């Protein structure tokens, strides 16, 4: 195995490992913790970005805050205070439902009644003496009974706590289970399971039978993002405080866990599709994850100043400072934000977040049916997403240049993120994203780094190959970004040049063979040097002719200007070479250069035996025809109208030579020859150009007399002037047309029947 093949095998192995690892994570065979953590971070950012940050007026939090503790007394308060608070909420404020994020697990001893009863019980004589007074005082001194009376017959929902610790105690009375275990039909649902509990005293459980747990299960990073919508203890299932309040508020009687009809990944998923609240024919579906947990749709930063919910200090209610009926029809949560009570939780929206507001946010989402959820097919979606990313990038990245590859990556990442946000905002779906983003980055880095390190050698060879065609400075430019350049054929707008040495046969007849070779080498070297100086690409030498083009392989927006400047430089180089030949007593040599611009196919072309980097197309053929016409017009340089239109160099002046129809083309083309600004400084140049243009116009209108009148006004100062030769040629044509008039549909173009 060669070194290149070994590197290629290693690359394939690494790419395959990245793809297979991501897929194994998606289906849960080999979960990657850092990917899970990244998904959580993405979910947190998405949650914060779309939080409504508005007040929910339906829910009020009665806060046992620091001011209330300072005014009423330290926690826990006597049940007489809690009874007074309950009476205030239900009677004077007319709250719709009151939920207690507080546990009443132990008897109240603040009244002294238990101590008095112990004393009386130990002394029979005292018991007989105090029997009647004690019976009269007991209703007032039994704060637990008083609080129970305040709860009885009202929409009160108590809270209780579940424990998962081994050997956890069990205290208090739990509410009735949500549903009979038979509804699960033996399906092994991965409910959050608990071992113990701390619930309310029987007297309170009897007075207010509705209750919900106030546990929130933190994720591995310690943050609270979800609350179990169904928790399991000893095969019985219970609901959270927020759901219990919702059911009390709406009258929903039935909670039904609904399993998916079929799993996308059979045997790997044992969760629920949703939890349904049913009341008659009405259904409210709540999205849950595999452990029947519901994501908390946080509304804002939390706390009394967070703006999501109204906070009312408990002391204000107990003192009657809150206007009667202000909380009428509202759902009230009684909890504490005081640091000493320690009901603060870390969440994605705040490091210190009131636990009671976690329940308020969940309750708000339940009321609006606005609980985002991870569907049971999320694993299948993640797997399909990973396969799609892998196929797209592995298939396209090796074919693209560096910039295009980066654009593809950025576009793909944007599509993944936008699709994920749309699913969250529009459909309430929490879909995995981190694995696809990481895989896309890994594949991009792997493929591009491979291309830079391992395939860089072949690309540098390619640049060296181009060095036989293009100037060294362009090769250096290509080497800075080799991925942009290859020899594959493509369509581009270029400027093409054909250059032919004139009078070569006469000169070569008078020279020895070695002198002919030296002359040809000097001619090619001079002409090629001028081409390369203007960023041109040498195509080939054809006998004593040269073919070149501009605009490839390195893109050049001024390819036409550079081609014209190269042609003018070539004519100047030839003057020096021709003068040297004349000094040696030899005939001078000339040059004919034709330029044309247009869409051509450029790239590596040829046979299996020999190939070259060249151009093909109609624009190339026309450039060759234009070069051949230089002999007819007696000019060194002719330029097609497409090249003239593409030139923007202000230092050039242009003479329109003729409108012609060359062999093989039906459409006429206008020919021009450029004149440098220095040459155009002849005092009479502008006047001569004006007469020549008028002569052409009259000629094309078949106004022969007027055309010849303009030609007579055209008196070049030198016999070798451009206008001198053009004047003679046009005058001869007019004479011919007088004797043989052109056809009725003549468009003013002169037709050439030969190449």
C-alpha cells in the first residue's frame, strides 16, 4: 500500500468513526455526555431567546418573603396564621384555586394545647375541673383543626415531597393515585421512580384531598428544566402540584398516559407519546419525554421583579392591606422566596430561581397548552439528520473549492439551526441539534484539513503544471488558494488572442536554419513576455503563430483591457525586432493580432494520449477570423466589438474599422482598432476620426457621393496612417458598389467568403 493510499484509508476510517459514533449516540447505544450537555446548552439558549417575558395575570404567588417573616414571625408559622391566610384567600379575595408549595407534615404545637393536654391527662382531679373550659377552648387552641376547617370544601391543593434516597422514610397521607396501573397494559414506562415520601397530616389530607408533589428533578448539570408529570411510588402514580391545581381549576377528572402507536427504533424506547387530560369528549395533550417529564416553559428571569407573575407578600394579606377581591378568580400559589426557607433552584434562566415559580411556569404552560416536548421519534429524527449531514458533506465537500466548501458548511448549519428553531416555535418540538452540528464541523474539518495537508502536494503539482501556461505571479496567486483551481472544463467569458508573424517566409529564405530558429525564438519570447506581463495565459504556438487568452485559470474582471494592452505592447516589441532585421539587410517582419471576447469552454481537453489546457467555442473561431482580416485592412491589430465593449481603459481611443460578416457566421460583427492616447495627440486626429465615421455612416446608407466627399476631407498627414489605408479600401468599395449595387437587403456589412 502506498503512503497516499494509507492516508486515504486513515481518513475514511476517521470519518466513518465520526459518523458511526454520532449515530450510536443518537440511538442510545453509546451516549456521549458532552453531546448531551451541548444539546442542553442549545435548548437553554433557545428557551431564553423565545421567552415571552410578559406577565401572566391568571396566576399569583403569595410570597412568604423576608418582610413577611420579619413582620409575622419566623418560619414555620402557626397553623392559626395559615388558617387566617387561607380564609383571606378563599373568602375575602375569592381565589379560584390555592396551591400550597408548603408541607404540613407535623402537628402544630404553637398554641400550647398538646402540653396542656399532657398535664391534664396526668392529673385526674385537674382533668375533671378543666373538662368544660378545655372543651370550650380546644377549637381555638387546636390550630391544626382550625386550618383543616379553612381548607375543607374549598379548592385547596396541598403539596407533598417524594424521596428517592435508599431507606427513605414515609410520613403523612398521600392523595389517591392518578390512575390504575392496569391502564399501562404492562408496558414498561420509564417513570421517575421514588422510594419514600413526606406528606401532610391526615387531618389536612381529609380536608383537602387534592395534592401534588413539588419535586423538580434536576438534570446532570444540576439545573431544573423539567418536572415529572407522572411519578411512580410502589406501582402507584402521582401528579405534580401544578397539574393538580390545573385539574382542580378545570374540573378534569381523568389523566391518561398515551404510548406511541409504534416506535421508530424498536426495542430501544419505552416512553410515552403524551399525557392526555380527559373530560368527557375533550382532550388536552401534554408533551412529555421518555420519563414522562414535562419541560418547564419559563416565562422570564424569575422573582418578584422578573415580571412573569405577580408576587403578593403574605404579610400584606394577613394584615388586610390587599384590597378585597383583588385575587378573585386567580390561581394562587403559596410559597417562599426567603433565603432561610431555601426553596431556590438553579434553572436555565437564572442561577437562583424561586422553586414556587417553577410550578407557576409549569401551570401557565399547562393552561395555554404550551408545553414543548421531545417526541418519541426524536431518536429516529436525529439518526436521519446525521445520515443526511454525512451524505451531503462527504458527497459535496471534496468537489468544492475552499470558499464554496465554507459556504456549504455555513449554509447547512444555518438550515439545521433554522429548522430546529422553527420546530420549537411553530410545533412545540424539542429536537436534538448538537450531534448534527458537531458532525458537520468534524466532517468539514476532516475533509478540508485532509485536502490541505495530504492533497496539497497534488494541488501544488497542479499549480506547477499551470506554470507552463500562466505567469509565475499568477501561479503564486493560485497557490494561496489551490482549491479554487483545477483543469476541469467550464464555461467562462474570456478574451482570446491570435497572433501571426507576417513576412516570415521571405525572411526565412535568406537565413540559415539555425538563424531561423533563433529568430522564431526571439519572436516568441518577445510576444510571450508581453502576454505574461498583462496576466495572459499562453495556450499554444502554432507554427509561427501564437494563441493566448485572458480570464482563466485566474479570474480577471479586466481581461479585455489586459489583452488590448498586451497586443499594443507586442506591436511595439515587433518594431524593435523588425528594425534589427532591416539593419542586417533583411526584409522586415510584421504581425497580425486579432482579439475577441465571449463565452467559451476552458479547461483540460484532448485525447487519451495528449491533453492541454485550452479554450474552445465560437468566440475562439471568431478571434481567429479577425486575426486573418488584419492583412486585408493592413492593420497590426483588430478587435471584435465584444472586446471593445468590455474595455474600460480611459487611455485608449478607438477607430471603428468596418462591419463584416466572416465565413461561417450569419451575424455581422463590427471591428475596431485601438489607438493609444499618445498617438491620438496628433492635432488633426479628432478631425480625421470625425470624417472617417461620417464616411462609414454614409457608406452604410448607400449615399456614395456623400461618403466619398467625407473621404476627400480625410487627408492623413502620413501615408502609413491607419486612416490612409482605410480611406483607400473604402473608396475602392464605393467604386465597386457604383458599378455593382449591393442587394436591397444589404445591411452595410462586408462579407468575406474565405477564412
